[in-house]
């Protein structure tokens, strides 16, 4: 049982690393194969939309991203759950993010037709909003309901939550064409939150070190 937990935490940490780094690197690599695509102006969803020369690759990556976040969520749960606190809210928010931004983007492309968004495009928007909302709330959940044996991260959680709100506001304004650089605000939001998730990943691995110290 103990060995199983150790493996799940390690796999979760590895999944976190691959997901966070991959979701920064992979879209940038794909943009280099999409003539005319400007990552500062266009959202990542356009990489998977109809007409994109890299749509199939973006779809495959999005599904992989979902699986990686599910593994990360499981590892986070195993690292920080205790008999007195059997639920880690942050782990469930990671699952929702994986569903919304991973499966949502992969299975329901951001397609348009002559009338506007297609049915798949509308589902994409709803799931994307759900996923991004879950990711945005993750630092707040850690701030309000930190795990019993996890780090408090009060200052970091608060800073990420506030900066995330500001970046989402800028993203929303760019969607309404009040300001520009929609893609830049989206990507900056993700980078800020992925750095935060990597900090949680490090905290996960530290729980294994502490457990080794107390087990004879």
C-alpha cells in the first residue's frame, strides 16, 4: 500500500512536469507550422480549429494533457490526503481543468461556420470556461483549505490568484476587442499558474521524504 502511494505520487509529479512544460512548448512548436498564426494575437484554441494545418496534432496533445492532469490530480490527492482530511479540493479542480481544457479542446474543436460557432465550438467554449475557472480557483482553494501536511503557501497562493484574476480580465477585454493581444494574455495566465503547479509538485515530493524519515 505504501509503495503504491509512493509510485502514484511520483507519477503524479512527473505528469505535472510534463503537462506544465509541454503545454508551453507544444503549442509554440505547432505555431511554427501554421503560416500566418500569431501567438500574441490568436488563442491556442485556433490551433485545433477547422482549417488549421496542425489541428490533428493539437487534438492529440490536448487529450494527452487531460490524461497528465488526471495523473497529477491523483498524485496530489495521494500526497496530501489524511484520515482527518480525506478530500483535497485542489485535486478535484485539477480534474475539472483536465476535462475542460484537455478533453474539451481535444474532442470539441473551436469551429465556426457561416452562422457563427458550430455545436462543437459552443461545447468547446463552455468546457473551456469551466476548465479555466477551475484552474483560476485552485490557489484560492489551497489558501482556504490547505492540506493538513502540506505547505501553507499563503503569499504565493494569494499573489497567483490576484494576478490570475487580472490576466483573465485582460483576456476578457481582448475577447471583446477593447484591447489587443488576446493570445499573450492567455499564455501569460497559463505560465503563471503552471509555475504555481510546479511548486505544488515539489511539495508533493517532499511528503515522500518526510514519510521515509518517520518509517523505520
